[in-house]
C-alpha cells in the first residue's frame, strides 16, 4: 500500500496504529519520496483472512492528513533488497542482463508487466507473463523508446487495453525496457531514477 502522510514526528506511528486496528501485520516500510512537507511510504503488509481491503483504507485515512495513494497485491520480494538481488543476478550473467531486469521488473518496481523492445527494429525481445504480445504497431504505440521518461497511454492504446501508465528506459544497446501499471499509481521521480540506474548497469 502506498500512503502519503505528513512528514512530521508521529505520523508514521499513527498510521501504523491505524493499520493495527484492522489487524494488519506490517512486514516492511520503505520511504519512496519526500516533498513539500509530505512523505510517500510503501507498506508491505498482511491482512487477516476475510478482512476487506476497504477497511484498511478507511483506517488509514482516519488519520489527519493521510491519503492512501494505491493498494494492491504483490509478492513479498520488494524494495531495496529486490534491487540488490536483481543487480547481483545481472552481474552474474551480464550477457542476459537486459532480459533479467525485464523479467524481474514486476517484483522490483511493483508494476503489472514489463517488456524489452528493440527500438531500432520496433520488435519485442522479451516480456513478462501479463504483458501484451506487441507487434510493430503495438511497439509504436508505446511512443519514444530512446528517452528516459514516464507517460500515460490512453484507453484502447492497444485493442482491448485500458489506460496504462508506463516508464521507459533505454539501454546502451538498441534495446529499451518498458514498465507498465494498470490503475496506478503514477511513477515517482525516485522510481524513474532507480530504473535509470539499473538500466545503466545492464551491460
């Protein structure tokens, strides 16, 4: 769960206490970004069986100044440790570093899917399980693949696909990685910086 909360003493504790009222077990917390008196934190937590996610949102937003940005289900591997793990895997097999980063991107960046694209030839090189099988037109619909950026693809950017948030990072080769989230949240500057750093190390 991604939460925006006031960047002041006691805020994190108040949110944690609120989560406890619905039986949430917090496994880890990661500070994603800070801005203008607010902090954006990612919580990895477990809810008791039968506890509706809406009750967690209600509990958190009962704390003054707190906003729940996003709530979703994710595997346990996440955060800085996930960055370290994927970097180690890339270092051990540099010839396939681009494919490794693409394959692990859903866990490392908590995205819905990822694809590796040859931007020179406009063809798909690799993709994760939930990613679309992109033909030349589908690759073109992703937009500029030669620049580090994030963007929002409109509804029906691909037949049958809804609005999708993407982040793009080119490798030093002719390949680029594209990360995608359906339903948010938006990519933060810190996430784009992490993507750029890992892509630069995939050599």
